[in-house]
């Protein structure tokens, strides 16, 4: 076992077929001197571990068994994090990273074929903590990213060829370990015939022990073509007394053996004694613990025995399984009792057992196993058992499957009306599921009706039921533009989620709540929601998921109030918490706020690139897309003079002035109006559209946030159309509305035209302190933009577009010629050129080209 | 297109070839299996396989029986 001494490898894979002594090899190494300083965690896998939750739970338990307190499963974060998401794995990895050296053995890894488990394992392997040596024992190469480890010399592989006995090893085994007297030729023959396969050598040795004519056996064996295991097992079996032979065959149906169980199956009373005898003679049984209470058969041998049993006594199979099932049931081991009931095809019995154990199975997250068994039962059997039907329906629903659920529920209800409370709960579950489905495909009316039904059905139910249904209803109402009702629904939802202890879900819901409040123009209330969510998240160590989102939210509020330093600080806090501290939406939300800050600093190209990134990372998480990132980007184009790009966006969205207005598309239409404004030919259309939008928002009466934005638009449109007086009226109203909450950026972001209008407004009504303050802020903001270039995300490389411009600068095309060549406006070109100069620290075309050549950007 | 055009999910007959001669009792263990020992020391196992999932199931069981697979072929119906 020299091959293990190197300490640089951190992963060992032992891959070989059954019977090659893999487990023995590892066990021997772990017991050897090489291994003194390491704790050992051993996880023997079986088919029931083929589920992400179960797998990791047992893996962590195995580690805890070796090193108590090495990992501390945080109850709250355990529930808040998605089961074995990368975030949860990060927690485990970090805890192991700072722990003592340890070996973790995963035995029989080939039984795992669940893709989620493999994905998690891949991640684990890619981020393996330094003190950990991972050993994987398997019959099939694991589908994990081992190539990199191999290249880095951190992977050790032990394969069948390494485990086969050499002739010398075979000789030692046969003569010393098994005490046989053999000639060199005989040893060579056996070694060749078995190919050094340990299982076969073992069987051969067993046959030879006490054989009356070993020489003849060996020569016949050598000359025979039969599969070695077939041949040898038959030899061994034939040489056993009949009672032993029967014992072996009949107990072969058992995965695990113990004296009393064997007696129940064989109908005899010498089970324990027989097992001890087999153990002593090294005949196929493996003890499962030190007390030698439980055994199992060697894999290969068990296969062979079962094959024989099926061939010789098929009618006995059912009876044997029933006896086993009965014994397991009497001893309170219901899972195995169920398995054997199915083995006997005794479906009635299996159904009875399932009814008795379903609660326990669901509590232990054995839903996959439960579902598998339930699906094996004949449908008529389930419809006759209402309680089982309900269990089945509930399990399907938690697995996200709605097929059969309706049928199961109506069968259950008609079979036994007293189950109506459970039926109600499940109907509520279906309504919620349906509402979610409709939301995902964007069918708002269907979502509303399902969500309302869910709320109704949940009203007498648990906190989580009420919270989830109120939340979904809130989302649908929001999508419809019924903001007051949506806010009410979400307030209820958040209360129930908090009461149910689902804190991370409450934090996620806070995002929706705050978004709705912002749409209503209630910045202070939104900030309070973010702060509360943040407080809750920070109670845990590490902070709950969603903490980053709260910081980003607060950043957005600070930005709106023109408190740019605070906004930046909140973004930094969000980033320092790490990506796994954010809920799915945070990836795009953070970038949108960052983009706004970049725009405020005048870093327009970076801002737009950031928005493109944000769009790529967008996930709805079932929130209505009321502020599409593409529209935000279009506004950024307009603000930076890239009018063609903005018009392209509008065309791509098929927006026309004849469109009916709806809350869902309000932001897009307002953006479209701004696009119309950028072209003198369509200013009149912009004015009309703006008026329609303003009226629509006013009618809704609870869209304060939108109204300010739309009044600003209206002011700008009217001004562009030459209607200065009415423009100032609109602006006046906007200023008053925005004053209480301190929404300042909505004005400042409009740039020079707004500056001019504000100045005009202060002249018209000098007593309006709000307008004066805004004007001051707007003026200061413009000065700041020129000076400050400290971006959140360092920008040191040219974007693709800038590179194009740079290459054209190196030619002798003039500015206008370049803009024609690229078919963009001259303004656009000028902006790009400005950025290129800034990045290259140049102030002229020649200087820029020279610098770029020095840096190797141009050749 | 000439030849047999199967969809991946329709039943087909597969032949697995393993090292060593297998005892006929294996036929009962793998339902519906036809077993034939060949002079080259291998055994061919033919069975009707319903779909790809069933195919992988058989492969697993061959593996668990410690058999060495030397060839897998889909045979004309």
C-alpha cells in the first residue's frame, strides 16, 4: 500500500468492479501508520442516499461523527438556504477549511446517480478544503471534474489493474493466509485463471480448503471457460451440507442479515450460529459492526445466490419476502418491511405499511422514496384508501408535480368526508401552485383568481399557508397596478412569513413590498422595510440570504435622495457580503444601482455595459417586470446622446403612440415618450403621450412615484414644444409631490434641460424653497460629474466600441466621417472619443494613438 | 433514409457480450434473457429492451454481477 504515502494529492478515486477488495484496501490504509494524524469520516452509501438533502445530511453527520463540532449546522440558515445550494456548500467548505486534517471516505459512490447530488459534489470537489482528503470508492468512474486535479497532481487513482494480485501476492495469499499447500505451477494456474481477481481467488481458496483432490480441481478449473464466479460459487455451494446451502439461498433475498431475521425467513432456529460459522470460515458474509450482530453477503455472491434462487425455487420468492417483511414490521423497521412487501408483490400489505409510516417518512425528508413506492401501487388501491391518497397528493405537490393530484383529492374526499380539513389544505396547495404557474407564464387574470382562491382556502390554515398565498396575491395585484391592495396583501404576507419563522422568505418578500412602496412614491417607508429586513438578516451568523439585497435597496433609496456617498457605501456593504448572500434577483439589482451611480459620475460607457450585464443576469423570481432593464438602458442612451440606440430599442419593442396604456407597460411607455422627445419631428407626439400617461397615473391615485416621473416627462415635453407656462405647472406639481420624500435624482438625472426649467421655476415662484434646493443640488451634481471618476467597478480596459473608435482615430477619417462610417450620430462618436481619451490619459487624437501604440493596443 | 429507423424509446433487441461462459440460470435472473455461450470463451446475452432507461438498468446489473462487458450491440428486429 505504498501508493498512498504521498501527501500532495487531496482526492483519491478507487474505481474497480465488485470483488476487487476496494473497501479492504482503504480500510487497511486507514488503519496503517501513514494515517495516524487524520480523523476519518466514513460514509457507506446506498440507494436511499440518492437525493441531495439526504446525501449531504448523512455526509455532514459522518464528518461530525469523526470530528464533533467540526461543522455546526445552523438551524436557521439551514432552512433559509436552499437545500444544498452552493451557498450552503460554501458554509460547509469554509467550516472544514479551518478545521483539522481529515479523510472523508465515500463508499459505493456508484449507487448515486442523481444529477443534483453530482452537481453539488462537483462543486465540493472544485472547492475542496485544504485539510480534507476525499476518498471515493466506486464501481464506476464518478462524473466529476477530476481532470484539473489530475493535471495539478492532486488526484490519485487506484484502478482494477492496481488491485489485482500479482503472482507473488497470490502465492502469499493462498499459502500463508489460507494455509494451502500448493506447487508453483498450481499457484500460477490459479493466478492466471482468476487474473488476480481477489474475489475469485478467495472462492478458489475456499473450494480448495478441505478438498479431497485439489490437483484435479485446479486442472479442471483451468480448462473450463465458465465465468469464474459462476464456476467457483457452484463449487463452493456443492461442497456445503444441504442445510447450509438452503440457508444461503433463502437468505439471499436479504440486504442485511441477523440471526433472528434469518430464522424468520428460513423457519429454522440456528440463524445466529450459522452466521457465526460462515463468518469464521470466511464464507461470504461480512460483518457490519464490531458486535457481529448484523452481516451482509459479499456483493457478487449475493447476486449469484439470488440468481440461483430465482432459477431453482421461484415460487418460494414471494413467501420469503413476506416472511422478511413481517419480521421487519414486528421489529419496527418499516422501510425495509415496505421494500420486502413490494419484493413479494404484496401490494395490499405495502399500502398498509405505507399508511402507517408516511408521516415519519415525510418528516425525515424521504419524500422521493415515498413517491417511488406510492407510484408502484395499483391506482385502485389508493382510491380505496383516502388517507394514502392525500399523502400521495401532498407528496406530489411538494415535488412540484400536479399530475394526478386533482383525481387523488376527489377520490379521497368521496371515500371519506371526514378528511375535509386535510383536503382543504391540499386544495389550498393546488390553488397556490396554479397561481404560481400562471404567474410564471404571465397570465395575470388567472393568477389573480387562483391566488384569491388560495388566500380564501388558507384563511383557516397555518402561517406559512397564509403568508405564501398573500404574497402571491400581492404580486398579481402589483402586476395589475393595484398598488394599494398589493401593499396591503404584502403587509399581511410578511407578517405571516415572519410568524412562521421563514425569515429569508420574509426578506425576499420585503423586496416586493419595497418596490411597491417606491412605486407609490413612499421612499421613507421603503427604506424602513429594507432596514427591518436587514436587521432580521443580520441576526444570524453568517447573515441570512437577502442581507445583500437589503443593502442594495437602501443604496437605491440613498441614490434617489442624491446621497451618493451613502449609496456607494451601501453597495460596498452588499458586495462585501459576497455573492451567495444575495437572493437570485440581487445580481441584476446591484448592477442597476451601480449603473445609476456610474451615470451620475459621467462614466456612461461603463454604466451601459453594467446595464447590459444586469439584463443578462435578470431573473424575475415571479416579480412583474414593471421596470424592464432594456428600458432603463434606453433612458441611459438618451441621457448620453445615443439617440439611435434608444430609437432602436423602441422599434424593437413595437411601441406606438396608439398603444393602450397599462401599469405593466407604464415605464416602457414613459421611456418611449422620452425617445419621441429626442426627435424634433415627434415632440408633439411626446406631449400627447405624456399627458395620457399623467392622466392614467392620476386616476390610479396611488402611483405617487410614477406620477413624479411622468410629470417631469410632461414638463420636459411641453417645454420642448414651446409651452413654457404649462411646462412649469407640471414641474411645480412634481416638485411638491417629491418634496416630502426627498426624491431628488428624478430631476437631476434629466440633465441640462431640467436645470434650465428649474431655474425658470425658481424665478416664477421665488418662495418655493423646494425648487431652490433642487436647483442647487442639480447644479452641484453637474460639477461633481466632471471631477469624480472613482467608480465602484474599476474600468481599465476599452470596450469593444471604444476600440473600434480608436482604430478609426488612427486613420485619417474626420469626426463626421467616422460617425458616417459607424452609422451613429456625431454626438455618440464624440462621447466615445472622450472616454477613449480619458482611459488613455490623452487630450488629443495623436496623443491617444501614440499611447495606445505604446500599450500595444494598436499595432 | 434506408435501414431501420428507431426512436430512442422504442423497444429493441440488444446483445451484450461478456467474458466467460455464464450458467443458464442467469436467464431467470434477467427476465426474458437468451443466453448463448460461444467458442471464443464469451457469452452473448440477448434481450428485448424497452427503452434507454431499461438499457442502463441492465448495464447496472451486469456490473453488479461482476461481469466483464466486451461488446454491446443493437440487433435488427
